[in-house]
C-alpha cells in the first residue's frame, strides 16, 4: 500500500499526555529517509471498545483500521524481543519494522484485541500488572487466560504490581514491589519477565535504575519516538493509541516515522527540578538538514530553538509547565513524506 495519508499531516505537537497532530504540507526539500542502522516503531494500546474510558481505550473500528494498515501496507510486524535483540546486537531490521504492545491485561484486550490479532497473525507483547490479576478483577484477564496467550506465542512483559505511577513510592517499596511482581510471574508463568513498561509511562532516573537492578533487559515509557541502536534500552519510546489520538492518519504517520538520534540529552532525569526544563541535545550526524528541526511543547505549541554549535540545539520552552506530565516532541523532515521523531517526557512535581 503506498504511503498515502501521512504526507498530509505532521504528528509533531505533543499537547497532552498523548501526542496531537498539526496539519502540514509534504516536506518540500526532504533529506534521505534511510535510518542510521535498524529502527522500529512501537505502538502502545491499553483498552479496547470501552467508550467510558476514552483516554485509555480505542474504538474497535479504529483498531481494525490500524490492523488493516499493518496487514495491507509495507510493514514488518515483528515480536518485540526480536526487535530488541536486533538493536542490541547490530542485526539488520527491515524498513518499517513495527511492534504492538498492550498494557494492563484488561478484559477487553482478551475479548476484543486478541481475537483480531490472532486472526491477522500479528505478534504482540502484553504488559501485565499483577495485583489486579491476583485479585480476580472482572476488568482484567485471569492468570489462566494470560497463560493461554503465552502458550500461543504472545510475549508477556511486566507493568509492575499496579498501574499507578511508580513515583509515589519509596525506593525500598518499589524494589519490594518489583521482586513480588517477578515472583508472581515465576509462579504463574514459569519464568520471570525480561521486558518492563513503566505504569503511565512515568519514571525518573532513580526508578529506571531500580528496573535495571531487577534484571530487566529493556523498559518502555509513553513518550513518542522511534527505537534505534543508540537509544537507552531502559527509556524506550512508544506511540500511544487511544480514542482521541487513534485516527488512521496519525497511525500511518507514526508507523512510517524514523528515528531522530541525539546524544548529550539534558536534563537527563525526566523528573525535573527546574521548570521550565532547559532541554538540549546534540543531533547525530547523517540524519538530514537539522535547520529544519521543529519542536513543540505541551500547551505552548512550537518552541524557539537556539543553536549552540553546529549540531547542538537548545529548546527554549517559554513558560513553566503545570504539575503532571509534559512533553516536547521534535521532528525533522525525511524523504517520501516521512518524519524523524524525538519525544521527551517531563514529570513536573506538585
């Protein structure tokens, strides 16, 4: 399927927890779209067809449109562990590699998403929060159903003991929760999880280190962006899909996104101590004309950029962010209507 719709829109402005889009024309003088080595787009879903929860649920017709795009288009939907192994070892990945993830192990993921994914033979990863399953919550899968998915080849990852932000607990509490969660996986599934997703996508450097110390080989947030070999394995991005931000246009645009590799990202901790945060980074060589870079901040739209050196950029966020989650998304045009994408999430304390 040709790359049809995404040339009409640019998913560049993250104006809420989920990235919003602003319409733009096709890039006039696009650079080569060839990524630097392997790359992959990861999508994050939560609930399906739960109209009462539009912020975390996607409509069934939207989800089916996404699956149609993936099955009819020039995409390669691969198991997440295979993608992570390729990025870690330097193995090649085909262009437009995609992974599907589902958070929380909700009942609707089992009754609505699983039959459709099975029918289209698309692999996915399920991130499980153990406490709701242990309680027998009717809104969530049972361990028996999770074992059924695992037996069918679904990758089972960890979402902690609950879906609540990990930032509200002390390091000792978090470490104990992670050990308890891992023990439940061992008991119910016969092995401990290797891949982690931060609940609500929220983490700090301290939380990240706890996840590393527990032996997880990779961890995902909910900031937008594209996986690439230089990305921090414990701060990996995903494009979140829900009812508001689950249009076919946005999905196709994200599925065709390319990485925007940077180094020396500051501040290095998502939990900010200075507001607005002094965001800066160095753009990797070979990604295109960095003068065409554009960045957008939550609630503030397009931000001013200052060049400190040839490839060193500082993002001048004008106003302090309110408490909660805030994002800055930066994009750079590539060839064929595609966009390089870097998303940064900040957590603003009360």
